[in-house]
C-alpha cells in the first residue's frame, strides 16, 4: 500500500510530565476513505479536526468502531514495540462485521500503524508510560435512513499516555453494578463500538459520585455473574487459579490483555480457569483481583463493594 505522507509544518514537541489518558495527541494521524466499494487514499496528515456533514450516519446511529492498543519504548536499545497488534487488528475486523462495516486488510492496517508510529516516534514515552493507539472507523454517508453507510473513514490517532485512572497505581474501589447492564447475549458487547461505552457513562458516573473508581458489570440475564469492568477485563486469583470470563460469550469485550495475563500467570504456576465467575461464590479474603486492558496498567483492586460479596454486608469491605 502506498501511504502518502504530508508532514506537519509545525509539529509540537513531546510534552513531559503526567500524560493522563487520552488527552495528548501526536502531530500526525493516519486516514483512509471507503467509497465506491473500496478503501482508498491512505495517507498520513497533520493531526487535526475534519469536517463532517451534520447528517452523517455516525452522528445519528453510532455506526462506529475503534480499538485501543499500545506501543512501548524499550529503554535498553531504544526500540519501539507494539503489544500484540495482530490481535487488535483481528478484533477490529470482528467489530466491523457486527457493525456492518467494511473490514480493513490486515497487512494494510499493520503497515499504517508501523508508519504512523515511526513518523511520530519521538512521542513514544519511556516506561511506565506508553504510546496509546486509537484506530477508529466512522460511517460518513449523508442521510438519515437507518441503514448501513456506503462511505466510511478509517483513521488512527496516537498519543503518549500514563495511567488510565487518576491517582497513579493506588488500588481501586469498585462497585458491582446491580441496576444497569452493559450488553445482553445477542447484543454488541463483544464489539468495540461507541454505544456500549455511552451506555456505561451513567452507572460509572453514579458510582464515582458515591466514591468508587469504576464498576463491575454483571450478566444481563441473571445479574449474578461477573463479566468485566467499565473499560477492562477483570481476573480473579483464587488460591492457585487465575479466573477470568470466557471468551466464547458475545456480551463483553474479549480482552487481549486478559488473555495474555492468563497465559503468563499460567507459566508461573497458576492454573488457568477461563469460566463464568458467580458473584459471592467464594469469600473475598481468599480472592485477589486484578484488571487487564490496553488502557490501564495492570492494577490491584482494593475492594469490591456489593451486598452479595461479603455475605450480606451492603457496604463490602476492603481486602
Ligand atoms: C469494555 C472493555 N473490556 C475489556 C477491555 C480490555 O481489552 P484489551 O485487553 O484487549 O485492551 C477493554 C479495552 O479497552 C474494554 O473497553
């Protein structure tokens, strides 16, 4: 694929300090258009806003998908490495299929990532920070008919990122969400599409107002089984087992981080049990938790708070 590069005439210099998450972007982005049944005009341009018709389908029906991935700088030899990009590329195309959008050729996708990161290579921060990568596809056809678009833009933006949660590496306080659900079987839970996340805003906001960092989603049918967190997977260490939710269900995101962590912990002597975790199936003092996902470091959890955990207490307790 021939990617045309237009250099930013006025590139900023990489900032130093606390990057936060998703606030800072590099001077360039990758773009490609889908028209007349094919992807065309792959290009790297200066980062900036693009014009969109107010009747573009994405603005009304949310036909959009994205991925979240990271690249790291290896201090030993100053090389830059992405974490399992092939998995994100594959998951992007799975999301495409569910949202009725045209897939992106995997090699083309990988080439676009490589080139964009190389153009803004100076922006890849030192560990423990990383370069956050956000490939996105939006439907741009003009028209209010509820129908899959015939036109799309695929773009990739990147930027240095630190911790997803404010407060550094402190353990988290999580509330088990018992009113709202993220997605039911047959829904779009496994696709990384914006609607799943906008539906989560209210319960997360309510949990934060009550002093929690985030929520744990339960299954939509019985409100009984632990599925994932707001934007990440959750793993349980129970005695010598690492337990995380099964990737064959279609109502939550199948984390690349969780899969990798489960594999790694397996190599360190834990049995890996990928299965449904029932709330309250074990007492909290025998369980350790951690979360996994591209957007945060792997973090310990300070407490799970819901009346079902901790045998009847409505407040829960710290572990
Ligand atoms: C809802 C949700 N669950 C889980 C994850 C973790 O996925 P991964 O490990 O592939 O980043 C994410 C990632 O952002 C997510 O948004």
